[in-house]
C-alpha cells in the first residue's frame, strides 16, 4: 500500500516549487485571455446570428478548450494535497475547511460580479437613450427576477464559478467515490459515456466528468502531474513525443468537430483539447525563463479578474464600435481583434489600479487572489 501523504495541507517539496506554481498561474492566464477572445465576437452584440467570416467561427470553435481546462485545474488543485487513504471521518474537517475557503474565493466574487452586471444592464436597458442600442430585453426589476439574474449568472459568463460552488459543496461525496482508484475510474468513464451517449446538456452534469477527472488526478496522480509541470528530467526526455501526440489529437478532434458540428463531437473535442492544450502550454513554458522568476509579472495574476469583468466591457466596446464604424466586414474584423486586445489590456490595467488603490476590496471581489 502506498504511504499516506505526509500532510493533508502541507504541500510536498515538488508542489511548493516555484516552477510548478508559476506554470499553473501562467496557464490560467492563457486560458482567461482565450476566453476573452472567444467572447470578442461582436456578432451577438450587433444582432448578427453566427460569424460574419469563417475564420471567426473557427476561432470560436478552437477556444472551446479553455473552460474544460479550467475545470480540470480546479478539480486537481482542490484534491491534490489530500490523501485518498483518509477515512471519511478524517476527511470531514478538511471538507469543512475547504468549503469555508470556497465561500470567500468563489461565492463572494460570484454574487458581487453578477450583481454588478445586473446593475449595469439595468441602467442600460431602462434608459431610453441607451436601451435602443442594447439589442436585449430590459432586465427584470422584481425581487424574483433580480435573484434569478444574480444566482444564475444571467448577465455574466460566471456559470463556471457557479458550477464550482456546487461541486465544492459535494466534495465529501466526490471524495468517497474517487478515493478508490478503480471505482473512481469506473465512475468517470461511466459518466463520460452517459453524457456522450444521451447528449446530456445541463451544465452541471455535462461538465461534471471533466471536473471529476481533475479531482481524480489530484487524489491519485498529483506527484506525476506536479513533476510534469515542474519540468522533471523524465518529462523533458519525452516532451517532444507528448507534444506530437497532443497536437495530433487536438487537430484530429477539431477537424471531426468542424465537419460534424454535433454535441458528441464537441464533447469529445472539449475533453481532448483541454488536456492537449495544457500539455502544449506546459512544454512551451518550459522554454521560457519567466517560469524561473521568483515573482511573476503582475499581469499573470489577473486571470480571475479578467474572467469576471471582461464580458460586460466587451459588450460596451462592441456597441461603441458599431456606432462609429458600422457593421461592415472590415469593421467587424477590427472590432473582433481590437476588442480582444483592448479589453484584455484594459482589464489588466483595472486590476493593477484596484489592487494599488483598494487592495482589500480587490482581494474580496477576486476571492483572495
């Protein structure tokens, strides 16, 4: 029997390595910027169904990897310092501590940014001078409507955080199912097949096996994953083989999805692409000196803030661009890529400013990040 991990909270030496945490931070930053690119398509804001150009749809399809990659990383980080050999009684205090931490890191930002987005859209959709250009129905002003908008993240892409909150609440049950490696493998495979076969679309169920995969890696293969991200010699020797496999799998799954455009091909592409992209980014970062720095640049630590605030600002940018440039093909391209770059830089600048002027407020609305 494998020995218990020395401590359920104290990270092992590899986990504490600067390279490991720098890579995790940079991977999350790349994923956040990819999500901004995914949402930069001005079609919805302009009232256009679908992409104006084929390549905009290709970009949107490619960036499907970002959210599932976040789910895997989130699951891994939640369980990576917990031994699968703990009893349920031993796990219970860890569970309560983890959930308590998630209230600050997930619940508070989720409620705050959803309320902020509802407030913004309420002003915009109820002022006559602005509402005519919003291309959306007025927000609900009833108590039920407000609660629905905030709790279900109707005006933000924070449904991902909402899913994590619910998954965290069931962490004890997840641990019970995954602590046995064979049972955990069977459960993940069964759920994956079920979602694929029955085309289960509800978000909580559809993303659950992907999140469980990250949890499973954290419980049973944390040292292997950490060694890969820490740039161990064994990993360096086979990195080119892994890069080739990752690229081939990513391209193959993407081509199949592009030709079929089905729920099943998208589901498979999300699973394959998120793992492949993490591997590719990890190998690329292995050649960058930035991962060896004692302190990463400030922009690399703004991932969560970017994810929370970019969408509303992209909508504003798209509306303004439509007024000044019209909805022609050239203006569409300029708005698409200009919005992605400008809003990303703007979000980073806002994070810098808030962190400097109101550090306590920034930490609260970013969940202590």
